[in-house]
C-alpha cells in the first residue's frame, strides 16, 4: 500500500499491527492495548506510555467491537490494523475508512506472515530499513534458539486449545516459531486444519489419541488444562504433550512480531524440558 504523504498521526489497532508499529520504533498517537495484555512480559515496557489506550475497542480475529468515536478523536492520518476477517467486514471497514486511510497488514498466522506485515507497515511510513532490521533481529533470535534444540528439527507437531470438556480444538495459529525450529505440521489432522479457512477443528475427549504428532502443544486457558489432564484418554498423548500457560498461549494465538521475539526463547525452553523427560 502506497501512502501519498508521510503519516504523522497513526492509530494502531489489534495486537499484530500494534506490535509491528511499536517494534519499528514508530510512536503512534494511539495504540489499542488492553490493560490485561500489558501484563504480558514483552508488552510491559509500554505500560504508562501516553499513547496506550485501552478504550479503543475489543478486537480478535473473529470479532471487532470498536469505539469509532474515540478513534476519530485522535484525528489519524493512517489507521493500521491486522487483515483479520472481522476488521475487513464491510460494516467495520466502511466506518474505519470513513475516519482515515486504513492499512490492513498481513497477519502472522503461517510461515513468513509476520515478515509481510512488518514490511507493509514499514513501507507505508517510509521505514523500510527499520523493517529489515526488526525482521533480521527476530529471525536471528529464532535461529539462535533453534540451534539449542536440535532434537526439534524435522519433528512434527499438533497445536491445540484444551477445552473444559476434556477434548481439544486444533489451531492453525501460532506456528511460525515452530516452523522456524525446523518443525512441520502433523500430516493428518493438523495439515487439514491449516489448509482450510473454516470448519470443525474439535477433537473430542475420546479422540485424543488421534493427535499423532511428535510434539502436541496445548494451550491451557482457564479450566481446559485440568479437564484434559483428568481425561482417561490423556495417557495416549501425555508423553508427547508440551503445555503452554496463559501468557504463552495468548502470545502464540494472537501475538505479533514482538511476541515472536519473546516466544522463541520461551518455547525453545519448553521443548528442551519436554525432550529431557521423554
């Protein structure tokens, strides 16, 4: 996307867009980050910044409840958002474009996606060099961590959310760090989930054994972890499971480029710990 003039009043919404903007060293007039998200280790540095505004709305890949009036009050000349379906819907996109020019940055769901989003935002604000430096920095962090866990190279994985019924929901998100470690999606269920836009990704409690990857990464939100661990079929995957707590799960599920830089060391450590007890 080509911007006619240098943007000076940028509003960033949605974690991937917010993280790329801040990672490029750009100081926006407003960045939509909730107070809860500021507790994540890689976002704590932005606590107290005057541009952080938790009242701009709630955004996920599936829904967008935006405070358009508050966004407009910042008089932005560019609004940066992830290219999530919820933000691209006409009812939302028309309201945003009625406020200012909108850049829909590529989201980092699959391999290389986070790089594209960073490059797009960097190009829009004439910060291509900063974009290259940020990409190189994060890529180096992933490569350095990969060297410490050679046992992960060539292995397969499943990524799923633990549910409170004892089953799981396979997730197509949060895989870029794993791919950077030389890992690949399990060729059956995981590959099927990754290849489609929508569909039923649920694995029932009785079907846990169908997760056949070398590593099964489970996001432990709320009561889901306890339910899966008490499931009698959990024993069929237990020695291949790597559990991620709330910070790790949330960061892998919807984080951006700054999340990846932090995650690479955290995930590598989890893999190393898991491998040592196998």
